[in-house]
C-alpha cells in the first residue's frame, strides 16, 4: 500500500538533519516514528478498554480491592515473603 505524507519544509529539514545525524534514511526515521506512535496508541487503547471492562465488572458485581490492599501486596514482590494476590471482595 503506497501512502504519501505532506509535510512542511521546516519539518522535512528537521527530519533530514536527524536522519543524517543518525546515519539513517529519512524514510527509515519516519517509519520508525509511525511504528512507535501506533504501538503506543494501541497500548493506550488496550489499557482504556481493560479499564472500562474492569469498571463494568465492578458495577455488576461490586467486587474490588482497596488501594491499601494492593499496595500491601505489591510491597511483598521481590522479597522472601512474596504473597499471592489478595482475593477481591464486596
């Protein structure tokens, strides 16, 4: 799929300068930037959908953990007394 981008001369010059400094082509630099953006936005959307799903489950069941319960559990990570995750409750 061929796609073209229209960028202003100032940005084009900046891209070319950076590409030269990095010893990469301007094309490579732009593809890398687009890939990073898409991956970041996909992760953000996934996080948002997970949060909405969790909120819907909470509204349906009322089951939850308090912030203090989670902090207490997380504080055991990477220690000899690492605990299993706490059980959700109403």
